[in-house]
C-alpha cells in the first residue's frame, strides 16, 4: 500500500516538533527523512507559499541560507573582517570568516557575478565614507582602489651599496590566477575554481546529463534555459538553470529556477534539484560511449 502523502498542516506540525528537538535549524530534506517521504512533496505542499515564510510564521528557526541580509548588514560583516585582519581579505578568507561565497559578494555589492574585486570594494569605500569616515579601514580600501604605489627609481651612480639596499622595494604577489586539481576531462585540464568553469564543464557534458538543447545563456536570472529529456518518455521538458560554484551560493527565489548546476553541492536543505558536476564527472568517466 502506498504511503499517504501528509498534508501541509501535518508537515508544519512535524517541522515545529523536530525544530524544538534539534540543536540546529532543519531543512526540508531533514524533515522529509524524518517523515519518511520525498522532499518533493514538501515543496509540492508549499507551492503557493515559500517555506521560508512558513517557518517565519510558525516560529521555526531559519537556516543561514534563509536569513535575509541587507547591503548594510553585508558591509558591516565585511568591515569586521577588514578590521580584524587590518588588510583586504582574499575571497577564500572572506568566505571562511562570513560563510558567504565570492559570487554572493559580487552579485550583491558589485552588481553582477563577473565584476571585479574593486567593484565590490568601491561600494565598501562609499559605505565607510558615509558611515565611518574616521575608520582606519578607509585608508586600507583606498590604497587597494588606487593600486600599488610607483616603485622607487634606481639610485644614481655613486650611491653607496648600503643606501641601494635600504631603498630596494620588495613586492609580494598576494593574488593571482588559481588552478584547481588536475581533472583531464574532455579538454578541461583542471577542476573548476569558479562559476565560469562550471558553465564550461556543463557545456561539454550537458547532453549526456539529459539536456537535449541549451536555448539561453546570459547574465540575468536564471543563467540558462533549455530542454531536458523526461526519463522513460520521448518528451522534452523546459527547465530553468542557475550556475553556482557551490550550491549554497544560490540567493534567488526558488520559484524562478528548476535546477542548480554546481561543482560542489554544499546546501543540505536545498529545495531545488542539483547537478553536482564533481560527482557527475566520475560517473561519466565510466560510460563507454561518453566522448566530451
């Protein structure tokens, strides 16, 4: 006998009970496992209303990914990291300190995923001038935006060796191109380290992942639209796709997207279907007919 699908009210009751017994906020997948149902049915029951709104309404704790942060909140978090380190942090350090991925900083403060670091920090500089004009961090970010200072000129002939040694300027490379581990999949040599790498890898493997056609790629949300084969049928289904390096960087309304394509899936309570390319690549290597 098929298991009866719970009602919305039964799901809410189960979620509230589990939330009081858990040390951490719980996502839809956690509740689905506890109730012995597919996560699909939870999102189906709340199709007309977001789960986040439901959790707020019933006093259920939100996960970090569900907490809305204003630009001012983000800039305050950035300011704390800069203050603690007394320097401009790299993206990896910033993510470790705040839990917010590079792409989210760029989209929210820089205006687009592919913006430069300077675009993000111009917003930060403006915020400091308006809110904390006496902060020492203003000098730190201004130096970043102005670029490195001019190296000192070569000492004139006759200058003593000691003087030349004192005037030597040493530059240490703090940022540069970063490569992933060796991948050698198709003509992609290294693992992706950013969203652009995910898009390229998906392009090579998309047909073998069941996507028969890609009809749109662009900077607007969602990143991609196309047609996917319906399993067991000779039919195609229109899907909206968002690319992320890690799935937890997704920061849009789930109703506007069908699939997240990422390199690493680290969002436990993700309400959307996820294609984790790190796993898909391993699977496709074992498919004899696969030739990217």
